[in-house]
């Protein structure tokens, strides 16, 4: 659990899991730096959470983004105790339908950006013996057809989580990932699904997830909060499925 002197950065905070994580961490006593591309959504979040949140509109893939984000989080001598990397994109396409440009764009957001921000934040996290949570996906644990670049990017993020956990363990920094199944957010609609297809996708999730339903952003945020807290102080390098059992099943 944080306090108002300790900052947690949350990327992707303007919607979905990132926004839910920002709300949950603020409720737990963290000072949250909410980072996203949608200034209006960030302003609404700030209006809701008040002094518990500061905002920064930024594209996490930008050349200067890591430094700007960390500087905003640590200004006025505030300690950086947590980093939640929830910014991500999804797009369909199997191996034969994925262009070089689409592949590179996927990895720029889902792998390169988290790596660069983690590298920038690591010394500050070490000073506070903080923790990192990457928002990955069930597709990092299991392969699915028609999602070649997305699956590969999340698998890369999972292995980055494990490698970083070893690299940062001597400094006391823990690095873990959460791997959600289908969660009701705007992710898939931003990835190109229209409302009719998205409604059918959520209905199908009742069959593909053994617990019979998609998840909620708040459920993922609860796990993120636990992994940032001292209650998880002996957990590092884990990729934790939170998917209603989806990763246990065969293709359906």
C-alpha cells in the first residue's frame, strides 16, 4: 500500500484496466501519475480523484516519453514506488496478413515502450524498493489464431518481466505481470471491432472462459494493487493468469 508521498505511475490510464488501476491505487493511498493519450479522459479522472492523481498526456512510444513521465512522477522530491504499464494495443492478423509496419507498430507500444519506461524508472524504484506490474494477456501464455503480432508481443512482455525481475532483484525491486482473458474495455473496439462484432465477442467469451463470463477492469485492478503492495513482497517474475480459466482450455 502506498501513501500520498509515494507515487505510482499508471500508463494507459485514460481507459480500461489502466483507469481502473488508477482509481484503485488512489483509494489505497497512492499518489497516482495517470498517463494516457486522451487528455479529456485524464481530466475527467482527475476531477473524480482530486489531489490523489496528477495527469500527463503522452504517447508512451515517443522519444522523450520515459524521461518526461518519470520526471513528472518524481518532481518535488516525491518517491516513485510503483509502475503499472497498462498502455497497449491489439490488432488482428495472422502471419500471412501481418505487414512489417503492423508488426513494428504492435511491438512499439506493447514491448519497446514498457522496456524503455522500466529502464528509466528503475533507479527511482530501487531507491524506494518499489514494484512493477505489466499488463500482459492470456495471449502471452497461449497462442491464438489470427493474432500473430499481438500474441508475440505479449509473450515478449512476459519474458521481459522475468528477465527484469532477475536484473532488478538485487535492488529490491519486484517485477510481475498480470495476464487477463477477455475484459470488458474499449481495447478491442479500438483494435477495429464494430459494436455488433464486439457484442458477439463478449457473448462468445461466456463459452471460451470456464467461469462463464468476461472479466471486469476492477478485477484486474485488484490484482495489480496486490502485486504493488507489501503483501506480495516475496513474489517476483510471475506472469499471473486472471482469465476465468481461459488459459486452461483448448481451442474453442
